[in-house]
């Protein structure tokens, strides 16, 4: 295990930036999002922003169409071709990448996503102050030792560093000059303390067994869907803060001298989602609402060896304007009053 004092953390960032592009949570106006590191960046390692758009961007160019009379030529957008580091990824978000992989790396492979995953190096960060809305342990996630190419901990004003993959070993060799050898005593003490906190969180005992032990059609036909969906505004906030949501739309933009095709995040909660000339296949809010949570809690586990399309980050609990979220749905359908 290696370490560096938090007072000297900029040395580590500079060392990474000298060899690879470095992205980490930075303040931009009133928001915090993953952005390119610079010496004057206001880094916020305490921020809980999802790193999903580092691999699946909110908006991404796909191709350009150039027109010369009746001749049309197509120019594909450049794919990521240089290594980059994503620093400060939380345990829940580190797990979310494997869920996204099953979507974007399945045949036919999404080559834009694939390029980012191949060149991306994930430096995760263990949680030391779990939120009351967190329930990642429900999905077997260890918030005290996240997945990732490198895992880091902040304890006693020190950042501890440990490589976990071949990519992580490669990055460690590039920056080891600014890191010092360390034992693991401070990390182990922090892990033990955080695990005790995790056991006491309000959602620590959330039970999702109902969704894997009852027939798909039975759950689909539950009468509660109507009542639950009646409180949903269809704003899509839950889908945009979710680290595992993967819906997107493909659009064309007329630049005046050609057409640019791009994709951008979309939401299954929107009235016009997947709308075509004939309309849309989910005409009511109850249908759209049910689809979102059936996918998270039923369809994904059925098709992926029991893996839910949720990582317990709790963002939808914090952001939903009507306090309607996956936990409320799970408790209502699972037989426990939310």
C-alpha cells in the first residue's frame, strides 16, 4: 500500500496529468461534475457525482454527413484513443460500470463506449461518510473497498493508494515517485468503523428477494403500480442522476453546410420516449413508470444472473421532487409499507 498526505494531493494530480488525462470532481459554477484537471481547478473529492458520463457521455457526436450537390459523404466521429484517468469514483459507481458493460459491450458492440472503457483507468474512492440514503450493501457492494483499477482511502489527513488490476499497476508505476510506502493499519481501522455505520443505516436491511422469487407476470400485473405512478411527475430526474440508466436518443442537427448526428441521454419516463410515426408503445404514465422499475428490479435480474440494475447509490431518493423512488416501489410491492 502507498500513501500521500492530503496537503500534497496536488502533487499526485500533477503526476497523473503529466502522463494521462485526469478527470475528477470539480466545481463549475454552482455544480460539481467530473471535469479535466488543471492547477486552478477546485477539486471536490467529497462530491457524490456519478462518473457515468466519463464512459457514456450526456451528449456524444456519432457522425457527420457532408453534402455536395447530390453527393453525400459520411465522416465518423473520432473515438477515444488516449488513456485517461477517472479519479474519485465511489463504490456504487464503480459497480455500475459492469452493468453498463453488459449493455454496451454486448453484440452488437457500441464501439464509442468500448473505446472509452479500454482507455479509461478507474481510481475509486472508499466511502468514509456514508449517506443515510445509501443501500449499496443490498447489492453486495463493499463501500469500504470499491472495485476499480486503483482503490483509494482518505484517513487521518492521508490518501492511501492500492492497485487492483493490471491497468492500476501500470498507473501506479507512472506516479509512484510522489507516493510513499505505508502499512494498512489506518485503512483497516477506517474500514471497520465505516462498516459499523453501514450496518446502522436506515436501508441496511432492504430486502429485494420478492422480485427474484415471484413470477414476472405476477409482478407486472400488481394493482399498486397505478397508485405509485399517480404521484410521479414524469420529470426524468431519477433517470438522469442514476448511474446505471442507459437510455438515449439519436438526433440530427442541420449545421447549414451538412448534418451532424449525435446521441444524448433520454428517459423512459418521458411521454415522447421512443416515439415514432405511429406514436409510442407506452401511452400512459403508469406504463412508463412500471417499465422503469420492472427493468431495474425484474427484467435485468432475469436476464443477467440475478444482477439488479441498481447499485444503491441513493441519488434518486435525494433528488425526486415527490419522494418517489426505487426503495418506495420495492417496499410497496415487496409487502413492506414504505
